[in-house]
């Protein structure tokens, strides 16, 4: 498939944006971020966010809230759900900036990031490998 110069620009833009997020979010942490998880379809105006647990620790609480909010809001997993080692879980959110926090079953924070850009019709996979 031959790309036009516009197509090449878009491919390069996504590549550079992906590298930027990987470098800024992951450097020195126990996680890896991949853009466009699974290449699946995301609802217009939404962004997919997937957490893949490759650690030895169960993720029992996931807090995700718009960056402008003062509070974390409810646990996104609910009362009985966990992301066990080797499992993954995903959500869709409206485009915007979000903060997220992962906690183990003792409610200890094992990973926290702020000001993540969830861009329209895009998304990423966070591969969690070890608590920070």
C-alpha cells in the first residue's frame, strides 16, 4: 500500500506521539504504554484505556478521573472484580485529560499518573509490570 505525503505525515505523527507518551509516562516505572490498543473500533469522541497486568500483584482498585476533578471518584472495578496477574481490563472515556491510580488489595498505591491525554478515537494499553 502506497501512502501519500499526508498519509506519511499521519503515520509519523502517531509514531512520534507514541514515543513521547512512552518516554514521559514510563521512564523509570514498572509499566509500558502502547497506543491504539488492539486496533479495535472506539466510539466517536471516545478513547480506549486498557490495563494489562503483567506483574505478580493483583490490581484490586482502579481510580480514573478527569484531571480537573478534585477527587478520584469511585473504584472502576467494583466490589468483586480484580485484574489478576496475566489479565487485562478496558474502559472507554470521553476525550480529555485524566488522572489514574492503581491500588493493590491492601489499598496501597502501586502506580499513579496524572494529566494523561485520552484523545478522540484513539487509545492505549498500559502494561503494568511492577509497583513503583
